[in-house]
C-alpha cells in the first residue's frame, strides 16, 4: 500500500520518497540550497560575522593604534614577485620617511628596494578575545615594521583593522535591533490578532502613532538626550533599543491580519476546548503557520537597520568615537583632503553595499524557499 500523502505511481525512487516524506523545514532547507545567489549571500554574511567576532585576532593592530610615520598612507598590496624575481612568501614593500620640500612635513614613501615578508599567526598587540581571554596572537603581520593592507587615515590608524572592528559593531547592532523589533511585533501583533475587539483597536491606534512619528527628528531629539557622560556601551545599547522600538509596526500589522483569519479555525477551537491557554495557542498553534514569513521578514529587515545605524552615525546622531562602526568610518572620511588624497577611506561604503546586497539576495532565496510545497523542479 502506498504511503499516505505520496503521489500514486509505480517505481518511486528513494530520493522521491525522501522528498515527499520530508518535514517542512527540510523542504525549505533543500530549496534554499538550490538557490545559488542566496547561498552566496549567506556565505558572505557568515564571513562578515566571523570577521566581526574575531576582529581582535584578524586585525593586525588595535582600532586606535597609530603609525605616526604613515599618515594618509596608501594601501600596501601583497606581492609574490617584482623586479627582483618570484617569492613563495607574500611580501609588501617597506616604508621610508622623507621631508616634503615645500611644506617640510614628514611624508611616507614606499621603499621598493626592501621587502617585508608577511607571516601568519604572529605575536602583536595584546588583547582580550571576546573580552575575556588574554591573547596577543594575530592572523598576520610582518617581520619588521608595519603592514597596512587598506592604508591609514589622517591619524595613522590602520583602516583594515578599524574595518574589522566596525564590521562587528554594525552587524551586532543590526542583529540586536532586528531581534528586539521582531520580538515586539510577535507579542503585540499576536495579542491584537488573537483577542481582537477593543484590545485590537487600542493596539492598532498605538501602531499608527508609532508609524507616523518622523524618524529623523526623533533620532535627533534622542541623540541630543543622550547624556555626554554615557559610556560607549550605554550609547551602543541605547541605539539598539531605539532602532528596535521604531521597527516593529509593519510586521505586527501583518501578523495581526494573519491571526485574525486563523483564530476561528478548527484546530484553534479544538485547542481551546482542550483547555490550552491563550499564550500556548498563539505560540504552539498559530505562530508556526506564519513562521516562514517571519523568518523572511527578519532577514529582509537587517539591511534597513544596518543602513539606519550607518546613516545616523555618518551624520553624527548615532554612535560616537572611539566606538568604531561603518557609519563612523565614513563620517571621518567626509572631508576634502580624504576625497582628494585618500580614496581608500571610503572602503567602508563597499562593505555596507556588499552586506546589504547579501541580505537582500538571502531574503529573496528564503522567500522562494518558504513555500516548500510548490511544484518541484526536476
């Protein structure tokens, strides 16, 4: 006898049996794995996350360390060969300091006669991994002198190292902000959709009030309200909470509409007759039917939160130095000298663009995979 739910027909293969008996989450995962663009986006985001988590190890120097002999220095490109021949070890050219004949200011120039070979897992500046474990091992470095893969800024700080720290801060704000917004949306939208009546009416009026608040003036007022004596950690969490508190209405209204349609279904009535509490019915019976959309909405919301933090920090309303984020790095590059002499200071913009595109294509892939019972392509 054919298994229940399987299509009729002789000679089903093991792969077909596995497909038609798979759970919903297995089908979503298989469809997502076939979406090459989404998997590429997931790989990029995973790489960014690892760079941010292990920034102290990946970065050759601290975020505020200065190289006073290499101000506004251009990127040092690793090489394997030059006029002297081929080398199996990558190297960069050494740096030498000269006086500008006009301004008499020290300027750094590349010494093409001297190689500095790149080594891996080298001892360098001490740090605490995850803020707990003392260590001084860095992913790469040079035997003598310093290496600046992405150049330096106006204070001689290594742009590559600062980008690694900024990646962790900006992505973590995106994660915490989205989780807070989605958590509020699930609670508020779930209550409104399940109970309806005057509770739904009151929540919808609150949602409309939050949606019509002008965002930029709100941020300006709240940023001015941050006490100057607050530490970077306090400002960081305040920014996260603000981004979360203004990001929940859209999903809450969609979730409310879905639950209003589902609350009179037979399985909900059966759960009520069995004595299940309202919280249990919402959490165990009604929300799972909307889970695929919630996951897609979470992924798609990340770019908006990241762009909001970047934009606010860029115009001076977000995080403050010495905290390092993509927005702060771009804010430090908004001067004529940087635009004219140091275009490498705009590399954080490339990271922002890549991260937003990665989230977008991953969200598209999840949206396609969220309908696991669509017609299977051969």
